[in-house]
């Protein structure tokens, strides 16, 4: 039976040194809600598993100079309970609250949710719609990567084997932001489709629009053409319908055990319309 070596550290520098030497053969673990089930199923195990959950510098939520900074090991429960996020990023709170049950939310981390690169990840569309960036560190230095560039395929990111995702930075959002999700059940369910919307309104006119979708393509996606339809325009039901159709035209959903592609397209359009009506403060009769 194949085994791996487990290594735990309380230091970022120690973790980065470990990855510089053994990154190609290492999996990183924090909450373990995704990795542990995967390790039980995989035929080929890594040589090493690096635990970063005890690194204090990787945990916490702060705001400085209108930039929110969230450490990679911050749990979903911490996101839900953060007064700062409840005031400024309710969509992130909504998304975190929709993940699994209490045990998963207590263990799962924002860094793991992103690094796992699931097309159905609930936090990813929210962060995409907020122009968030991931802060990646290695012994060679630090780089910031826009999340719209971070995901390159199912289970694949721009993270190099010698790098660690240490933080997510978010420009303090303006206007209204919200998250909606459709699953097969009310709780403990992966998304069939999810949407995140950020709208900055001035009266009935849209000054700024950001739209992201999950579970409708190989990665979570932003919808720039749909956003451009709204900017500088007076929001009405006809425009919202056109915008939702344009957003779903960018999608490339697949059939899987949760839903057929055609259903994802239709459900995504309905869900996005609902989100836009709410964010614009309009009734959807």
C-alpha cells in the first residue's frame, strides 16, 4: 500500500522552502474537505502532504485603504460571521453560507475553495465579480494574479508547484452585490448553476455592472459583453432579459449527474434575471 509523508508547519517561510524542494510531489492541505476524499479515491498518492492550517498569518479578514484582505486559511464560517463582510460583501457571505453544512463550513477554507478550481465553486463567481486577486508567494517572490486569469481548467490553476496561495485581495465594493445559487437540494448541494452580480446604480441608471457565473463552463466566468449592455443605461425588464441572454451565450455547460446542459442554460438565465432585478431594486412580477 502506498503512503505519503505528512508535514506540518507554522511558518510561511518554512512552507515556501518545503515547496521549493518538494512542490512537484506535494499536495497542500488546510481544511481538507476536498483533498481528503480525493486522497481516498486516487490510485496514485502524492509523496508529501503539507499542512498550512497552523500558519497564523494565513488566517483573518482585514480592510485597509479600501482593500479587503482575506487570508487563504480563513474558513467559510469566518466569512459568514464577519461583520466587515456582512456590511461590504454580502454576496460573499451568502456564498459561504451556501457551502455544505456546519462541519464543512467550519473546516473548509477560501483558499482551498479557489485552489481546488471546481467549475461549481460557490466563492469563485463572487470574487470574480469583485475583481479579486490572489496573492501567490514562493521563495522567488510574490505575485498578484487576477482571479479571472487564475482558473485555467477544471481542477487547474496558475499556481506553480513552488507557490502558495496566501491571500485574496478585494477592492472594497460599491453599490449592491449579491449571490444566488440553484442546487438539487436546499442545502448540502453542489451548484447546478450560480450567479454573482455587482451593480452600482444612480437612480434608475447603471453606472457599473459586474456579472460572473459558475457551473456553466470549464471554469467560473465573467461576462463582459453582458456587463457592457448595462453600463450607462437605464435598467428595465427588457434590458435585463437581453443581458441575461447575452451572459448565457458565453456559457459552455456540460451534461453531468446534476443537470443537463440545456437545463443549466435555461436555469442560469432565470437565476441571473432574478439577481439583476434584485440588485437594481426592481420588482420582478
